[in-house]
C-alpha cells in the first residue's frame, strides 16, 4: 500500500498535535511520509523525537483555511492520500484495515472510516454507528475530513477541496461533504468501513460561547453548501434541507425534556446558522 498521511494544524494544542502525529508514524504499514501542514504564525515546537523522525515532513503554509492548506501542500508521489485532523488520531491497526480494504476492492477511489470519541469511545455521530452504502446520496455524509482516504489522481481530478468552504474559508464548514458530493455526482466508487477508526475529541468540547460560535459557523457553511449544489441543478440535495431543519429541532426537543440548556442553545445556534447560510448564499453575500 503506497500512501501518505496529511495532517494540518492551526491554533491547536501541542499535546493533541503530537498525539496525532505519533499515531500516524507508528502504523504497522508505514506511510511513505507523514506531512504536517503547520498553518500557525508561530511554528509549533515539536519534540525532538518527532522532529528527527525521517518519515515526518513539516510544511509551513500560513493560512487560516483548512482547504487551502490541504490543497497547497507539496505531496510526494504516492497512490493514496490519507487525511487526518490534528485533534484526532488513528487506531493502532488503521493501516492494516485500510490495506485490506484497498486490496480487496480494487475499483474504489475513496474510503471513509468512522470517528470515535476519545472520552467515552462512542461514535462521534449516530450515522457512523449505523453505517450504510456511501454510494447512495443519503449516506454520503459518512465521509468526514478527519478520516478520509482518496486516490491521488482522483483528488486532483475532482479539484481537491473547494477553498470557499471549510474552517477559515468564506463558508466556515462543509468542505468534506462538498468533496463527497463531487465524488457522488462524478460516479466515483466509494467505500465506508466502520472498523477503520480515527479517535477524536468530543464535539463542542469548549465552553458554551465557543461551542455556540462553532455550531453557528458550521451551520452557515451547511446552508451555503446546499444552495451551491441546488444552483448546479442537483435537486437531490433537497433531501439535506429536510435534515438541516428537522435534526436541530429534534435535538432541541430532546434537550428541553432533559433540561440540557447547553444543548438547546447549541442547537439553536446551529439552526440559525444554517438558515442564514442559505439566505447569504442566495443573495451572494
């Protein structure tokens, strides 16, 4: 298996970044390179052990945009790109499971794995626990940027990540779903494997203000993304509008019953952001 691992970092704690890098470097089937894209103004001061590891390559790209960073990185010649977040880390058997998937499914161009919370070891999202055929539109969001594997030639064929989307872009999220939809509409065979695990910090791990701000920004990106594809004439994304509205309302109702005021406010922020994203994209703002 010929692959590289790409992790970008921006304003993340050194402890989390080093945890992510060590898990990548310690895979049984070694990657050709582990590339750390350091987007910080002040470069991270990694441990000597990491700095001297010949498999690790550090690239400094000063941008707040995750999509620009991932697209702009200088990537060694390899067949597969594996993207992992700086606040996530690969399970010890990640490379072995990935190798088995690739060797037994020669037709696929994209592999998505599951995200498991590192605090309680539950699935990050209920959809990851349920699974499904990622080649069907309603399951395309099984693909998340913190656990994404794509053939090099397909990554460039699809134009990489839309740099208007994602953290630090005009629209603060949605770059991985946009990438999955590009693959879907271009009939690229994809594969989801629940056992291909990346551990990740829990969602909304910050204080209430930070969590609400994050939910709002992610919501704006989601609303804008739906409009982008509707304007392209892909009416199937109307399915997402239903989910966009129903799920936050369901979470609010559930939180009211359990008196979880933080969850209520976060869901309201998400719902407001989603609807604002639709409006802003439609009027071109």
